[in-house]
């Protein structure tokens, strides 16, 4: 069974344009690892791309590096980043919240 990642607009377009090749996930129930083939889907579950994961890293929001942020949509501030992820996951995201960095390339 192929592992799926869902994305809200406008992210699918950025991925297809090659501008976004990194995603951050708080709860990875799928156990995504390097060299996995993933199905990228709109929120409605319809697939828009397939990718191969090239690098996985576990960290916390407070310890995100420049490399972790490369290929990810930018935030104006850390506050905006925490608010965005708090809204996505319906939990309070802080610098101590664990996050999985997933780097991928279109196949």
C-alpha cells in the first residue's frame, strides 16, 4: 500500500513547479523513510504527483536548520510558522514540538 501525503492549496502547484521539495510533518503514522515512493494528494485524496524521498530528519521546530527550510514554503516569522502548523494539526505547536523533515524529488 503506497504511503500518502496530503497538501493544501497552493502547495501542490509549488511542488509540480519544482519550487517545493521539502515537507514538515508532526505526526508521521506512516513511518516514512528515505527511498520511499509516496503518493502526493490534494486534501480530497486525489493524487497529483509521485515522489521518492531522498532525506529524512527528525528534529524540533526550535532546531530547524537553513537546510531543513530549503525547498519549503517560507514564513514571515517563527510566530507565523507556529500558528500555521497549530492550525494544520489542531494542537499548540511550540519550539519543542517534534517535526519530521521530508525531502523528496518528483519521479
